[in-house]
C-alpha cells in the first residue's frame, strides 16, 4: 500500500527530527507526560541526550519484551 501513498495528501504534520519533537512536546506541556514505549528506544535515548531535563516533566513506562 505504501508505494501508492502520496505524502503531499497527508493532512497531518510531518517532522524531520523525532527527538526534537519529543523534547519540545514534553517540555512545553503544562502537565506531566507519560511516555509509553513498546519498541526500540533509540529516539527516547537521543531525546535524553539532547535534553536531559525532559525527565522533570515526564514519566517513562517501558514495555520491552513484555
């Protein structure tokens, strides 16, 4: 199905850097965020390296190998 998909027709947002979006979403939230991860943690690890302060406004729940 993906070969016929046209990204230009997608009405949502597309971001180039998931780590930056994750950091800004967590830091800009007026309420604490619960981040639930069910797969590889590369983006989460990168976000933590980029801005370790995200831990102040987020709770992490990992479901790896559950």
